[in-house]
């Protein structure tokens, strides 16, 4: 399963709603996937490839190699 190595963000689940959103709308489940990037980062002093979400990359939580 896809998961961020830093913040452990993973799949989110919810419902699809129709545009009208009336009380009779049928709901179907859907998933949201995290925006993961494979980057080479420094982990325990060694360069290593890890999967990191874009939010962690932008915020500077990852020390890139």
C-alpha cells in the first residue's frame, strides 16, 4: 500500500455525491490517493530512495541527497 515515509499519509476513503446532492442521490465509495514522489534522501546518514508526499517535500521535512 502506498504510504508516505515521513508523515505516513495513505489512502483516504469517502463517498461520491451527485452534483444535485438531493436526498435521493445514490452514494458510491471512492478513494483519495496521496501525491507520492520517489526521492533520494538522507536516512540514518545514508542516501536511500523513499516515497514521500508532496506536502512533506514542500515543507522541508526531507533532507534530499
